[in-house]
C-alpha cells in the first residue's frame, strides 16, 4: 500500500465552478506583476513616464516593505479617471486588438494599480492642470475606504505602505532591506539611462541616494553612464550608432578590459523598454568572443529601435522579455553593429580620466597603413636569430648606448616605422643574422606611440617612456595578441607556414586519448600540426607552425586536442577555430620571466602599434597601461 502524502492538494471533485472575487483576482495578478518592492517602483515610474512626466522622485523605507512613494509632474488624472484606473483591465493605452500588437508605451495592461492596491495600504493623489485641486483615494487591501479633495501641484503622487500585509506568504520571501533597496536603486538607474529627458531622485530611509538631472547633452549622458556603470566607464567605452533597414541601434559598449564576471552590467533596451533577451545577449557575446574569456561579460548599454508592430512585448507578466518577428535579422544586425564598434578600438586599453592612452593608439596611424604586416614570431631572438631591415639612409653610427632600432626618417622627412622581419632577404644566409646598422640619433623618431623601452621589470613587464608619461607592458599578453592576430590571418589565407621537426616528437597516449587524436588528425593538419600514427597508441608529430617553434610540442598537441574535444561539433566553425588559435597563440608567445634584450623589447612595442586589438590579449586582459606625467607629478606631490 502506497503511503499517503499529507502535503498533496485536496481533490476538487464535487466543487462547483465559481467566479473569483475582484480582490482575489487582483491578488493573483499581483503575484505576476508585483514580485518585490522594485516591481512596484517599476510599474509606478513607467506610468509616470507614460503620463509625460520629466521629473520623478521616489521614497522608500525598509527596502520598500514599509513605504514606497512615487511623485511625478505628469499630466495627472481627474477624479473619474483616477477611480477607473484602480479597476482591473482599465487602461488609456490600448483600445483595440491592433493596439495590443503595436505598443508604443511602457505600460498597457491596466493591471498594475489594482494589483498593487490589493496587497498594500494604498493612496492615490492626482491633479490635472485645469483644476485647482486634486483627488485623493485611499484603499486598504484593494477596498476603497476614503475619497477626498486635496491641494497639490499638477501630477500624481502614489503611496504604498505595508506591502504584502495581507499575503504573509509573499512577505516571507522578501530579501533583507538592503538587498531590496539595491534592487530599487538599480531599477532607477536603468530607467534613467533610457530616459535622459527626465530627472530622477531616489530617497532611501530619508536620505538622498540618487539624483540624476534631466539633460540630453554630453554632460547629462556622461552623468548617467557614470552613475550606472561607474566613473571609469566614460573613459573606457565606445559610442555605437547603426541603422540597418528598420532596425536602429545606438548605445555605448565598454572596452573588453572593463569586463565583469556576470551579465548584470549589460543593459538592453527595446523601444525604450529595459528587457532581458537571450537572443540579443548571444549576439553581443558573439561580437566580443574574440576579445573576452568565455566566463567574462562586457559592460554596455544598447538601445534597439524597431517599428512597434515588429516586436511583441506582451510575452512576460512583468514585460521584461520581448519577441521579435524577425529574430535572425535582429540578431545579425546587433552582432554586426557591436563588431563594427569594436573594430574601431584599435589598440585602446583601459585608462583613467587622468591617464589617457598613449597618443595614436585609438586606431592605426594612416601613415603606417601601407606598411607590410609584421610577423608574429617577434621579438625575433625568442625563437630564432634576429634579422633587421637595412636602413635607407647612411651616416655615422651611434654609440652602442644609443641603439634603439625602430623608427627612421624616410626620404622627404616623413616618419615611418621600420619593419622588423624574421624572413631573410636574398642577401642573407641561414644561420647568420645580420646585425642592425646604427643610425645617427637625429634620424630616429623620438616619440613612437608606445615609447622607447627603458627596462624589463621582474622578467615580465616592459617599462617604456612616451612623450606624455610612461607605459607598462605585459610582454606575454602583448605578444599573445600579436601571435593570435597573425595566426588568424594566416589561417584565413591558408598560408600557415610549417616547420618540419628534425626529430619527430613521439607521443604515447592512453586508449581514449589515442581515439580522440585519431578523429582530429585532419583538423590538426589544417592548423599546421602534422601528426601520424606511430604504433599502438603512439603518434609522431612531424611538423608544427613556424611561429610555434621552440615550445613544448607535446603540450601544444594535447592542449589543441582538449580544445577540439571541448568545443565539439555543436560550436560554430569560427568559434572553434578562434578558441583553438587562441590556444596556439598562448604557446607561441613570449613567456613571463623570459629575459628580453633592448632590441627585442622595442621590437615588441613597434609590433603592438601595428596590431589590431593589441590593447588586450585574446583572453581580454589588458596588455599595457599608461601613466601620464600628470599622474606621476601628483603622486610625488609636484602638483
């Protein structure tokens, strides 16, 4: 005999079907609309915005459990309209089925006010400009208890006390006061970001917590961005604008180095409505895929405008999700727009307001646009002998202390970068490196964007002096980006040069590893890694890419095999290859603790200046940081 479950619901057989009371129906609706105090604030402030308000003040106490008050200067309501607004399914925003599928307002269902009033002590005060006084309605648990006239300025004031007083089961699920207050603060920030034409104030337990003034100018927008994302975001973001057919996209995207461990700093808006949309989030992450580690998220605010009839905003009780009629088109448009913005990033990395990036690093200098691409196995002495370009001009050699191979004066007086190449010229013979020819000091450009290397610190960081301060470079992260970009280009052009190993590397693998490697031999060959069976569960690695020579062959193959297995067939080809090329770049990069010569350090700096996205490695970490003279002088009390 099966045991009985005392928690199981009672059978309904024999119960008559009956109409729910209006109050109970509103309380059920409140369970969908009113999740927590922040949900109440959201509904009330959105109603204020729909009413044309450009100034809103919100007071909360005890995280909103004890008090929520929203005051606006909108057009208000006269008495009959105010009473009607407290009835379920009453709204001024839709009148037909066609209106429901062409929503142009933030609210539209007409459920918010009666639902909130059914689970709280509720007061509505409102006045239209044409009347000398306003109306005041007092409800308790959804029941009207008092109605009177009141002297007040035009607009609406709604007070919600003792939220969920009559539904204690809901009240016990509320978080601590500070947590609920934080949800309200974040909500106000999101609304302020989307509505720069309106001012927002928030008071927590009698103290002003937020004051964002109305303003659509640069200062007003900057204030909102700093309030929502922090002061550093303003100096570390790119403005985005894009128009594709009927989809307009605008906003601000943060530099990859300004990433977070979760998606809470990704703010998405569709027609002014803050939403959570997995499809748009996927498009954004795809655009950042090449610049961020898989467990990091960008910081950005993205505004998408589409014709109201092409998006359904009625798919979530709290109106936080939307459904586009052309999902694929919107996805590709968002992805391309963010990618295009990031493509202008050039070599920018994280900066503070007082420490701008080194000059010329926002994008490739036009004077260098026609320069030959630098090979990624530089600094050259890391894996093979150094080969230098011969200078075009002649002159007395500089003293050895002034060796600073890099920038030379071309004929006509124009500055251009010297291209360090590992490929040997016809004049050179293998194994005999050509020494750099030294030029007079006057023929060197004094101020390359990333400066001149001064020293290597702890075998890991390069210290360089620029015209405006100093630069610290993480040699491994910087070289990793250079190698990665070169690998990507070579792979795309099917020009990945291979080097045959003098003595093949033999790998003895487990049965599982052997089976996995066998299934990926052709993919490894496309990557320039030639592996052949060499007996039972043994394989011989005969060729690897030139730029990866000198490293551990076994570690390289096993890491690539791990990536191929982990990515699986479900990932797109581009996503798989970029992850694998990133792994290869890590193996082919200058390691930390690797001692570099003066020429090698300068060569690395010059390569960074002509490499896309060299401000961060392929995992999203910054490759360098700049410290201005102003910051140094402030640090030492000189200003």
